[in-house]
């Protein structure tokens, strides 16, 4: 018997039915309105959702969600997540700027151009499993949308400067931006993944940038010769234009939301540093 059809009255069945409804919602089989009815009914084990659904003219099981609906749900969950981020005033101003542009462009047309990537195939599952422990809704939204996204490596750097390992060990998908799933001007919102233990060497770019890391730990520094700072998941980093920065990935794949809010067509530039071999051999955690 499906948990969504558990008999009424037994202790805990209201919450179990709601959990089952959440699974169906994540799979695109019920609508947000139906899920909300099961959430309301979950408070009382004897509450039957069926009359509540009938009163609103809703069916318990809906048609599977379309790719566009799945993608728009990812945008919704990303915005909801960004709204919860902590940080100093300068970072929160950056978060607000990213969210303002997200909401400016979110209603635009969706063009799905699925493109698989071996880095995503190898490492996205591990990253989502780690973040699902605390941020299940966003993890499930990313998992559902991933097959519809256009994944490719960030390849603007010369390989001899950025390193072979990084060049072939990362991928990203633009959700909103130039030639992205939803078009936007001078804005880029996306998802970025780097394989475990890799070093994203020191670099800078004209675009103001928000990183919202969904996994951790990972190391950062903000200029060659400055100390490495180890940060947990869900601690955002805001980089002003041309601020040097470097990321060292820990044992869990680095998965992050990113936002560039201006000058997005100007490529990033590597900053040479002498200690890359030591940092590439370093293991965090």
C-alpha cells in the first residue's frame, strides 16, 4: 500500500502521508496545491485529505510535470534558499542584488537545451546527497532539473594557466543569462560543480560575484600569499569586481549557486602564484 493511502487515525500517519505526498511532488506527480492539502492534513492523523481536495476541485495525482515546470521550480527553490543566507552587510547586499535580478528575469521564456557532462554524471549525486541532509527541497529540485540543463566546463582560461585537473574536473549550467535557459541581460545565475580535492587557482574578473556553496568544507583565499580560510557549506562569499580569489575543494564535491551581476561577458583571468603545487596536494578534512 502506498504511504499516501495509509488508513486514517493511526499515530503518525498524517505525517507519513505528507512525506509520501512530498515524494510525489518532487517526482512531478502532484501539484503544489495538492501538496499543501496534505501538509494541512498532516497535523491530524484522522484528517482525510480527499474531501479537502474535492472541495477545491483538485485531483490527488496530477500529470507529470513538464521540463519547464521542473526548471521553474528550481528557480523558485534557488530564490528561497538565497533569501536564507547569512553574512555581513556587504555580502547581504550582494545577495539582494542577485535576487533582485533573478526576480527581474524569472518570468522570461524557458528554452531547454539538455547537455550532459561527465563531471556532473560522476559527482553531482554525491554533492546532492551531502546537501540533502539539511536542504532537501533544493537538493531534490536540482536533481530533478539536472537532466534538462546545459552543462559545460568553464573553458575561458588557458589550460597551461588554470591546470589540466581543474580544466577537466568542473562544469556549470547557466540558469539565467546570455544564451541561458532563461535569457537575461548582463546577469548570470547558475550552478557550478568542481570535483573533490581540486584547486581552482587564483583568479579575478570584472563581474561582481556571489558564491552560495551548497556543500563543504572548502578553502578560500583572497590573493596569493594570503591565508587559506576553511568555510562550511551555506556560508556565502561575495567578490567585488577584480577581487582575487581561489577555492580549494574538500572531500565532498564543491556544489554552489553563483551569480554574476554585471560585466558578465568579460572572462576571468588567472593570477600566478608559486604555491599551487602545495595547495593541489593539500587535503581538507
